[in-house]
């Protein structure tokens, strides 16, 4: 008797809940801790099915659990323990760990369930998960911020490298310009100064022959300077977008014949220009002035960089699809290492030596050709000559 009283006292004062049920799931006893957990008085639970304390779907399946266990002996909870959700009297839920023991007493089977409230643990676990999630978000935000900063830094580095590259390129361009301009202007200006001094001397003795010779030199020097300045002006107009194609329908073969005649006056020694138009179609729609300038640049270069007994071949051709212009010489050629820079402003090949030039002609040619939707290509070998080819669509996109 004394042991029974002691056992009841232990059960009534236990921290965890204790509920006993019979084989049908009917509650036979519930201790105060369990009553407190579920907010029920003992008389509201005893005699009722234990499923009263369960939310769905466990409430509907509980009796089936007991039946299956009795039939198969396979336990889902009994002797194992698991985490479940309990339902209070007011319908609210709370988490708990349930351990169930099977007790055989006086020919009966009683199931004792030990209930440990997990509310505080789950709240702490939830807070920990929230903290971990917040920390993960902060880490992700900072990682993203760091990646953005690194990306911005890389972009800045790229932009800085590009700026430095452009600045270096601009510096080289300026150096080339100063070198070429000083050389190209110095030579004709020296001739002008010398010829003017000689004219002054010959004028005293009225030496008409020498006076006339040096007047010609002055005129040639002035023309040379004018040509250089015209190239600079053309480049400036191109850079400012002032050059716009003005299309017209004209006879290409006739214009080429005229250019061939005009260029005879600048031939050196026994040089000659051989022109031929191939095919029966002779008219094309392009900007006549721009095209004429392109052809003159090519022929002038061929004359300048070829020997005094050389032949310059000049061909034009129009077919159903495009117009082709070729100028070929057997002059000094262009070093292969200079090919990629050939159309840059103020660039001159390394083998030009003392041959005059400002490095603008082919740059202007390339841009004029592009304005007319054309394409320029070339083939060249040192001391074997150069072939330039201009190709334009027969029907311009500007029409």
C-alpha cells in the first residue's frame, strides 16, 4: 500500500506528462503535468479516446494504428518514441516527444505514454534557424556586394586600361603628326626660303633664266604645302562628320581616262600609267568626287613609291553586282609587319625612307570608301610591288 502511494505521488508530481490507455485507446489515467499540457481537467479526458488529444490526420488513424499493432506486432511508436503534435483544448497545437511502453498487468494490456513538451526547444530551434537564415541572407548580401565591388573594380580597371591605351595611342599619334608635319613642312618651306633668296640675288643681275627656275620651285613647294594642308582639312572634316556622300550616275570609264590624263604631269622619269576598263557596263552610281579622290590617292602613291621606269596598271570593271577598281605597281612594297597599321592616320611604312608623305592618304581613302559602302583590300610584298583593290556595290544603299 505504501509503495502504491509513493508511486502515485511520483506520477502526480512528474515534470513530464503521463497518460495510460487500454487496448481500445480509451484513457484510463492522466497525470497533472499532462492535464496542464493539454489544458484539460482529468475528468474531461479519462474515459475518452486518446485521439481527442490529437490533430488530424493522427486523430482519424489512431485506432487503426492500435489495430495494426495488435494484429502484426509491428510498432510505429510503441517502444520506439517519436516527435508528434498535440492539440490543446482550445484547438491550438504544440510539439512533444512521445515514448510509449506496453505494460501487461492482471491479464490486461495497458499502454503508458510519456509526454515531454518540446515547445521551448522548438522555439529555440526556430530562433536558431531564423538567425541562421538571417546570417545566410547577410552573408549573401555581403557576398553580392563584394562581387559587385569586384565587378565594378574590374570594369574600372578595364576602362582605365582602355583610357591608358587610348592615351598612349593618342600620344603616338601626336608624335607621328609632329614628326611628319615638321618634316613635310620644313622641306618645302626651306625651298621657298632658298628660292626667294636666290631670286633676290638674280634679280640684281636680271638673270631671267634662274629667276624663272626658282619661281617654279617656289610654286611647287607652295603646292606641296597646300596638298598637305588639304589632307589635314579632309581628315578634320571626316572626324567632325561633315563629309556626306553625294550620289550621281556617271561614266566610270570616262572619269578614269580623265584621271589618267591628269596624273601624267606628276609621273617621274619614264613612268607610265596603263589604264583599261573591262566589260561593257561603264556607268555607276557613287559619289564622283570621293571616288576620284580615292583613285588619285592610289595612283599618286604608286607613282611616289615606284621606280622611274615603272609601269602603273590601272583597271576598272563593272558587273551586275559591283564595281571594282585596281591600281597595281611594282614599287618598294609594304613590309608585312606594317600591314595592320596601313590605314591608320599619320602612319607610314618603315621602308619609305626619305620619300615625302604625311601618312594621311590611305586613312582618308579607307574612310571615303566606307562612306560609299565600299571595301578596300591590298596585297603587297617588299620590293615586289603593291595591288590595291576598291570594291563598291553597283547599287548603293544610299540610293
